[in-house]
């Protein structure tokens, strides 16, 4: 699920499975502060919130 504001967008990821999943994303993972270049790994039963990088115009 993603949310887009006037100047930013956020990607909220909830993993309800028993395996980690990689999800395409670019920006900053807000719970850890890690930079995300191509994908974020969401651990089993975990969550991630990515403030997405602005799209090139």
C-alpha cells in the first residue's frame, strides 16, 4: 500500500508470511534510516515504511 502527498510518497509494507520478501523500492526506510536503492527486504512477520525517492521529471 502506498500513500502520496503533495511533495512526498510513502510505501507501507506488512509481511504476514513466515518468509522474508524483497519489494522494489527506492528512498529511505524510515524505521531503520537505511537508504534503499532498488529493493527493501521485509522480514517474516515484519514491517517497513519507505519514504520514496522523488521520480525523475
